C-alpha cells in the first residue's frame, strides 16, 4: 500500500469515527427526550426479529427491527400502553428517517431511564 493510500485510509477512518460519534449523540439526545416526554417510561429495547419472541415484541420499527421489552413505572391500560409504544416508535423512526445510519446503532440496544 502506498503512503498516500495509508493517509487516505486514516483520514477516512477519522471521518467515520466523527460521524459515528455524532450519530450516537443524536440518538442519546432523542432517547433522553423520550424519557423526559414520557415520565412513566422505564426502558425499552430494539431487537432484530430473529432474536425476538412474540411476547417481547411491542411494535415494528423498520426492516427487521422491533421495539421490545417496554417497561413503565405505573399501571397503564391497553390504550395508554399503545400510546406509549407509538410515542417511542415515532421518535425512533423519525430519527431513522433523518439519519438512516442510526438504524444499525439501535439494533440490539437497551435503553433505560437513569435515576439520580
């Protein structure tokens, strides 16, 4: 590999790292916003359909990604639960529409409210 090619690869890696850091920051901001908007929300996961049972699935997100393991701190009826799941799905799908690369960051992740 020529010296110029190595420099180009290093530069490309730096750009990709910078983009990933920005995507992670955007995802963290969206999740933080969700927890502020939905005070009863304790946590949720995003899983690929291959790693998910029907009981755990809460809603389809994008491609083979599903919202799962949604938990909340107070008793919710069926309608309130559906609204909460829709709120989470909408927020995540909006971010994926804006930045499609975020979909890969979501896969296999669990998000939980941080208590201080």
